[in-house]
C-alpha cells in the first residue's frame, strides 16, 4: 500500500511540475516512398545499386516511353548529404540500365545498347557489360561480357552476380519456358559457362525478369509479368534454395499491388529491400534531400511511372 501511495504521489507531482514528454515521431508506413527529389523524381525511376559501405549508389532513369535509359551515381558526403547525381564514366553515352554492384564492391554489371568493339552503330538489343573500380576509387571503362553470356541477336536483362561470381540474368533464349526466363552462367576457372535455365520452380509460360541473387545464392527475388499467381502487372516473387535446388517461387508478401512492382535490390547489409512501383502516391514525401518542396523534380510522383519505395527486409521474412 505504501509503494502504491508513493507512486501516486510521484505521478501527481509530475503532472504539475514535470516537463511534457517529447512527442513520438510518426510511425513509418511501409512500403515507404524513398528519396523524393533524388531517387524518385516523377520520371521513370528504377534500380538502386549500393556499394558495400552504402556510401555510393548507382541508379536508373528512363525516358517517357521507357525505351532509352540513363544511369546515374550519387555519393554520400561526410556531412550526410547525397551529392548531385552524375553519369559515371562508363555510362556517359548510349543507353545504360540495370546496375548491380558485386558483393565485394569491385565491379558493376549493367546492360547497354552501345556498339560492340569495332562497331559504330547503336545496337538494337541490350548486352551485359562490366566496369571495374580503380585504385583511385573511380569506375574504369566498360567491357562487354563475351559469349556465351551475351547473344548478339537477343536482349539480356538485369545482371546480378553472387559472391562466387555466378551471373544471373533475364532473357528470351532458346530453351525458354515462354517469353523471358531467368538464367545463370556459372563462373568456372574465371570463365563464364553456357547459361543454364533456372527451371520450372522459377520460370513459367510468361515473362520472368530482373533476378536479384543473395550473395550466398540462398535465395532469389525476381519480377514477373502477369503470372497467374500474381496480383496485376509486374509482381515480385521469392524462391529459396534448399538441398541444392530452387524451391517453388512464391509471391513476395507485403509488397505487391494490382499495379506493378519491379526493379528491386537489397542493400549489402541485408536490412532494406528497394523497388520501383507504379502505384499511386498520396502520402507524405518524407526525406527531401535538400530539394525545395515545389521543385520540378517532384512533380509527377505517383502518376503511374516508376517511383522508388523501400521496406525493411524483416517485414518480408528475410
């Protein structure tokens, strides 16, 4: 009884003399729109590839027809602000997209329609290219991956590399289940082998695209277009690897809508999934990256082009 009276006396005194507690910040709503004015601009914004230390990001932007692609890079300064985005050296010209930085941070894989060595004309299809990080911390020139990874007559999409060097990508190649399938080209003795179809647990009679492979190849997240087990346009799916085999892909929980979700990546620390979505947006813009609220770069957010979102991986079972 004495303890209860002491507690009541303390609370009564506090109600008269103690300062009000600081209001709690609003709870984030996930998935949340990310990077308005920088990564999300009202244009077609897609793909974010983080360096292992999280201090540099390569990302994509497309024209209104989603036919020509631009790759940009921003770096986090010591004051905690992202630098104005610029085209990296290897992507100063041509159409370039789908960046994926290797787990060790030393290489970036991407697709491009640039001419092959010895050619001058822009290609009608996109091939996989790679650029390495120099000792000065800057990206070097790009190199086209040789056959059998690239087929000169076909498109290759969204290369993603594991810690072992195995390369996963999308493409409509001989042996497809229908449309674009997902493939892996294994790195053996420093040489990429003939691409292998990832099989019926992942691929279907519709389009599977954009693989993101875990560094240890324990799971794979990919986008697919109008699968019967999807929700609408493009959806994100997850397949786990068990006993050396891919398990049946399932719709990724907490992400997909009747709109399109695609162009995804997970940060090197494994904490966040980033993806692009065409869903409407009527919420709070959030972090502004020092862009004025009425700046032209935020007009059109939520109008049906790809905007960048993120969600903690713990909320999606990863």
